[in-house]
């Protein structure tokens, strides 16, 4: 199994809603990432988790709250979002943090397309 | 600060043509990734290179560490190769956790 599975594929929410994006991998990877991608732009790193601990937070607004309940699962909790937060949210995983010996490929999910009304 | 530049930004070709996409970066890196993204879709990792050349099917990726340059080649291109191709560099030690992405090359292969 070399897949990163993201749900839901599409999400429409109002600015007062609370919702969550979910990411799952069963490759035994210990590093997981959230990226945000606007149309026709490259992905932007949001968060990095290593061994279920937050390793990097790229100064992301607190209305985005990541959670890593176990080594296979990564959530992104959304609350009080703005229309400009509408984007494709991509999850990725790697064997270990990039740069450590033995790490290699990044595996990406299909993304969750979020629309904030 | 590392900057990654890709060229061309857009490329349209006929089926069967040989395609080259270029990627330049400004500082030393530990690895370079080539990624493929279909419209509205997720990202597929094609190659990760730290030196030399790799081949997978009709795709070939090369990297020249001294010149800080990488190329992605597609032989016998096909309409299903139409996608955005992104190169991303991985820094050294502290910078290794964050990829620096190029702006992408939008490739269209016409039948």
C-alpha cells in the first residue's frame, strides 16, 4: 500500500463552520505534512509532523489546527475560515523527516478541495 | 535563500515529440524532486535525484550538481502526459524539511 488517502475530496463550508480534513497512510511513514495550494501556484508548506509531534508550523493562522492522533493519521481542523482560505489542501508523508538518512520520496494524497463561502 | 526556477512556464507539443523541462536552483541542495500534477488532482512524485540520472519508462531525469541544474525529459510524448510538472529542491540539514518549489511547467500534448 503506497497510498496517502485524503477525505473529503471536496468540502464547502461557511465562515462560522467547524470542519476537519483527514489524511491517512499505512506505509509506516513517521513524517507527515500539510500543504496549501492556490490555483496555478506551487504548494506552500503549512505543518510538518515527525513521530506524531509537531516539528514545523509555518506561521499558519490559528484558525487551522493540526492534529496527529497516531502515526497513520493526520487531521487538519478548520474553524472560522475566510474565503481566501479556499484552496486545495494536500497531505504528504515520507519515511522520516526529509534530510535524515534513508528518507527519500514524498508521497502525496489527491488533496481536499476546500471552498469557504 | 534558495530559489528554484523552471523553464519553460508553458509548453505545447505534438504527440510523439521529445520534451525537455529545465530546473535551476541557486544554492547547494541535498536532493531534487520532480513532481507531476494533473488538473485538479493530487501530486505524484516522479523522481528524487541527488546525482546523475534516473529513468522510469519514458521519463528521464538528470541533475548536474556543479551547474545547479536539472532536466526532465519525456520521450515519445502522449496526450496523457499533459500535466503540470514541478521541480522542488530539498536543502541541506536545517533546510531539508522544507521543499522549495518551482512555479511549475504546464505541458500540453496534442494528439
